[in-house]
C-alpha cells in the first residue's frame, strides 16, 4: 500500500505542473487540439520509459497485473493463454482527478498512456478498452487478445 501512495503522490505532483499548461493550451488551441498534443506527448514518453524499464516484449498481460504500485482494484474476467480480460473496479487516480474536477486532464496523465504502452510492450497482443472510471463508467474494461500470426 505504501508504494501505491508514492505513485499517486507522483501523479498529483505532475498534475500540479500539467494542469495549468493544458488550460493555457486549451485557451490558445482549443481543448481537442490541446489534449491531442499533451496526451500524445505524455503517452509516448510513458511508453518509452516503460520500454526501458521492462525490456521483455509480448509477455502475457497477466504478468503485468501483479504490480502493486498502482492504486487500483482489478477483477479478472477471463484468463487463458490467448485472452486476458480485467475490469478495473476502483482507481485512486480517477478518485483524485474527479475530486479536483479534472477528469479529462487526469485521463491524459493516466488512462491515455495505456494504448501507446501496450503497443510498445505487447505488439503481438491486441489491446482494447472502451470505458474508464475516470470518464464516469462503472469500471475500466481492459481486454487483450493474442493476435493471429496473419494479423502481424
């Protein structure tokens, strides 16, 4: 649990720096363009950092679920050799960003990194997520499927 507060505290510090920048960019460029620029930069940076931190590619997604650094509660829905599905039913990041009225920026800093990160770490797996707690859903629906070799 101590590690979870460290990661959440780090995101809170990052948010204090990023929120004013995003707000200024929204005024200058509009929210859609500002979020695309900032979200893309954050996602790319996170994926590169994770790629350096985790050099092994294409591990089964369950291998990454033992990480207790993140303040989340997940329920495994499906777990086979070729499929893995998790519903994230509680998220400290979502709780925090909703509490300060900034779930859209919170999504840029946290949820928005998932697709770039998964593409980098698991290129042989298809990753999908259609909803998030951050955006008001009852859970985040993380879904992985091992691609058929013909999809490569």
